[in-house]
C-alpha cells in the first residue's frame, strides 16, 4: 500500500512537471515563435542564410520593389530606386529594422502560429503581397537631392496619412550589398532609417512649438513688440542673434528667426507650459507606423536654469526632434489642428475598414494663425520664386551641434493646397544653413511631387 502511494505521488509530480513545462513552452512559443522561425537556420524559409521566397512588395504606382525569383530575393531593376527605398524594403541580411522584410516578415512569407512555415512555398499568393504608399521615383529623386550627405527626406499626405516619400542617407544597393566592415566610415549608421529612427537637435524649427504655446497662453502676444539688439543678457549668460532685428512682432520674429524674441518668450512661458506644448507636438512620445516604433524627440526642461530654458525655446539646449514626428506636427497645423497618423502600407492591404487615426493637436484657430505665419516666412524671407506654385508654408532650422562642427540643416512645413495636401521634413546632418541647403532639397522634391 505504501509503495502504491509512493508511485502515485511520483506520477502526480511528473504530471505537474509536464504541465508546468508545457505551459512554459506554450507561453514562449506564443511570444517567440516568429523570432524562432525567422532564424536563418530554418531551411523551410532560408537558403544560405537568405529568404527563399516572399510575397511581392509594390510601390503605390505598382512598381515592384521586392519579389522572389528562382528562389532568390530580387529588388527593383533600377539601382537608384533600390538604394533610395532600401530602408523601406529592407536588405537581404535583415539588418534594417524598418524594412518590410523585418516588419511584415510574417505577411510576406505566409508564416503563422497555426500552420508555421512547413508547407509548399508555392502556396504564397496575392494575400502575401504588400503595396506601400511610397512613390519609388520620388524617393529616388529625394535621395539624389541629398547628394551623398547624411540625412533624410519625408513627405506625407496630411489628410490621408500616406507617406509618399521616405529616404535616408547613407544607403546601399540591396541587390549587391557592399562590404560594410571594409569601409565603416562611409557606411556609419547605414542600417538606420533616419526619418523614423533618429533624433536631432531641432534648432529654429522648434520656434513653431514655442509660437504655438505663446499664441495659446500669452494675452496680446500678436500685437506685442519685442526689441532685439542682437543679444539678450540673462544673468552672466547671453543669448545671441546673427543680427540686431530691432522692434519685431511674433510674426516677424518667426520669419526672421529671432533668437532674442523666442528666448524671452520661452522664459515667460515657463518650463511646464513649454513642455506641455512640446508634448502636444509629439515630443517625449513615439509614433507607430505599421508596427514600426519611431524614435522619440525629447524636451526635458523641468530643472533648466533660466538661460537653459531660453535656449530650449529656440530649439537648442538638450532638445531633440524626430523628423517624422515633426513632419506630422506640421501636417496637423495644415489640417486645422488635426494630426493624422502616418502610414507606410496601403490601407487596403492591412485595415481598409478602420477609420484613419486622427488626434486634435491644436485648436483650429491657433492652427490657422500658425499657418499664416509659416506662409509669411516663405513670402517675406525664403522667397516665393524658389517654391513657385507650391503655396509653401515652412520653417527652417540651423541647429548648432558643437564647437567646430557644421550645424544640422532643417526645413519643414507643408503645401497649403487642396490638390496636394503634403507635409514634409528635410534634415541634413552638418548641412549648414537650413534655409539654404535643406530648403533647396525640399524645393526639388516638392516640385516633383506636384508634377508626377
């Protein structure tokens, strides 16, 4: 009897251990199965460490960006397009986190939790294909405009959320990947999608955020006159402008990018208010684009000294901005204060019945005032002739990034046109003056966008 009880107890313990092990395995399978299946040693999906077969990826005009031929990945026939959209398609080695080969891996290969990967690959069908919102030709043009400089260009429809242009430099031809390790300086950060996954000191583009906060919280701000003598003394420290602007209104200060005025305004707003309006603009938060989480721009001025807060108000200090998030903010201003979530995959491929995500960023009245000020920037400073027919509303930025280094060049804004409701952002690392270098890139890309 004692032997029977002992055996029963052993069986119960073994059964409990089996159930525990099965539960742990099931939990890990549900959580990690896709990662396990993605391992290059999986011979059902990979050959010599590369995917054998996937669905086809198209741009919005129907051009094939990625497909499988004779068991091998193939990309667009034109090298300039392959290189320009590499951060969207991904590379054969799976190193680009934002590429469809990573983000939409399950969709493209047909893998799922129930049937796994063990089946004839001929079962791939149109259901495994993807259509991106990108215009591949426009991406290639934008990449050429960057002309080998590190940076990114983004353009999106602020009504529908469709990203029509996304390119990041440096890049490479995914059909013929180079030896990255042989030239690390040239290819530094080459796998990083700088539009989605990088942050930069924003410089004067951040003055748009400061202006929004001022319009909302400082009574009579539009009529107030500020005096700029070329510098603002704050204790033992000084905030400087390139020139003495004299008496300026908020509108004029934004057009001429007067540091003194915006430093003064930032100190009047205070850290809490400036942070609040920065967070409305997308700072301290991440966007998600078809499963890709963007980098988060940061505004942390809670412990800032007065002079640090002043510099923060003009986009310096420790402020950082993500290019895509700032493009969405500009789109919200154009769209009456409503921000529309950006998308890279055509809605009919993923969630056609779901209403596009919108979020109230600013009151309509405030958005209208900012739009008028940004339009004035082009008319009064940047030059309408440089952007003929675009109805451009924009702000440049020249972000100081350290002694002895060329500043980062920014240009961001939107077209105030019903037929082409496009918002954009251009960032060129160490590119110099934003109103010159980044604006020139934007002009070329936007003119092409409205004529294609």
